[in-house]
C-alpha cells in the first residue's frame, strides 16, 4: 500500500492508472476508521482495479464551535486497517496541500444543504461538497463510495455530480451498526459510558418506528412520536426527527414510497445522527 501526501503526486498517479486502462474507486474518510468505513473499502475493492482511500479532516466542513481540533486521529491504526481491507493508496494530504493560499471557490448544493443537519450546521455541506469536488479532481476516480449513515450528504453529492456532470458514479452503502444497534461513528468515542448507554435509545426508537410502519402506521407524526418518546426519558436532546422524501429531503405527512425517518440528537455535547428507510421488508 502506498501513502501519497501531495496533490500533484496523487493526480499524476491516478492519471497514469487511467492511461493504463485501470479503474479507480475512491472512499473519502476523515479517518479513525471503524467497520462502517471498512464496509465502504470492501465495496470499493469490488468495483475497481485500484482502491484509493482519502484521509483528510476537512477544516472547511467544521463550524467555528465544532470539534476540528479534537477530532480523533490515529494514522498508524487507520493505515493498518485500510491495508487489511484491500486499499492500494491512502491519499493523506494536510490542510496546506488542500487549501494553499487564498481559497475563493466553493460548491453549494442549494435547498438540500439548507434542511435537516444544514440548519444546525450552516456551511457544513458547502465544505463537504467542495472538498469532495476537489477530491474527485485530484483522485479522478471512476466510482466513489459513501455511507447512508450520512444520508443527507449522500443525496447532496449525488445532486452535485448530476448538476456538474462529474463523471463519477456514486455508490451508497447501508449503515453499519454496533451489536446493540448504535450506528457506528468516529465520534462515538466522545461518549461517556453513561451517554453511550443512553444513546442507544436513538437507534432503538428508529427500529420501533420502522416496526410500527411495517404494521401499518404511515402517519409521520406518530412515527416521529415513537422516536421522540424513546429519546426523551433517556435524556437525549432532539435536534430534529423527521420523516422525509429521500430525493427531495422534504418532510412528508405520511410515509409513502421512498420515505426515510431521519434524526439528529445530542447526548451531552455529542451530536448523533441516524436514519432508516421506511420499507416494508
Ligand atoms: P467520516 O470519516 O465520518 O467522514 O465518514 C466517511 C464515510 O464513511 C462517509 O461516507 C460516511 O457516510 C461513512 N460512514 C460513517 N459511518 C458509517 C456507518 N456506521 N456505516 C456505513 N458508513 C459509514
């Protein structure tokens, strides 16, 4: 496995691979890998000759009050895990490589970026779309793999490649969960043991809402209430709980085809997100 730290080398490497007729898959990450990331890498491995994982904690997607400085990092462990999952190259730039000098351009996917997490995290999705557009130009992949854990992000990036005619196929992968149901996240390490226990009420509530949907409940208000009534006694604070249309991310009064229940809550100061497709089976 190679570790490439400069934009110039990464681009040269990728263009050479493409000239040799090899396909490239990219898995963008911020590191501190868990099994969710590994599932993306394994999927990427199936889809291309060359598997590139980028590891970059992108300052542009963090708000001024957010956890950029203390975001967990462990490059030695990440490179071992990435290599075991079949990664050929880790693209590991620093902020100076990605944002040298004055930076004046950004990618803004309107409407989709303004709702749900975009309300509490203004500027976040602009940072995400911009860095992913940059990574696409640097790594020049044929395909890129993202997790449904960040469902809004996935839909924003799909819209971005459509709107800007970026020739990258976006592949979405299901959420990988801990045995007890909590969606895996690098940020789970911030949870105290007590918060970790209480956090479980989020996925448990979503599973109950899904179960209720499968038994015939379609009213969003009722489905949302099920999640709400689960997190409240556990002392989690709601940012949002919504039933949305997957394509538009707009709230639905009733769960129809392509509905998804999405939620963001706080356990202490830790923000947790999770979601589930409302499908009959
Ligand atoms: P991050 O390192 O948190 O920026 O995440 C990198 C990629 O991994 C994104 O596409 C995430 O959606 C995906 N991801 C994070 N957690 C999970 C999970 N529990 N299951 C599946 N994919 C995930």
